[in-house]
């Protein structure tokens, strides 16, 4: 059995300059922002966020035009 996450991250949405931006947020404490490169999405961090979320507030946006944004 693999430990690799295959389910998409839960997403919230915010409007910025008239554009819809998706982001995943979990955990508590000092914030850690997970930024993806081009042309990926917050899904890139699906296996890392669970390891960090016990110690920090994890925020992973989908940059405008990518992922669910």
C-alpha cells in the first residue's frame, strides 16, 4: 500500500482583482506558504502538507490561471 496522497486538497476561494483564486489551508500556528511553479498547482504539495500541518498553519494557493484558480 502506498503512502502517496491521490485525493485533491480541499479548496477555499477568494476573489482578488476580479479573479477567483483557490487555496488550501490547514493546521495552526506560524504560517507556511507553499508556492507552486509554472505550470503546476497546489496539488504538488499534497504529500508534504500533511507532514507540516501538525506544526504550522499551511497555506497552498493555486496561482491565478493554474489549478482551480
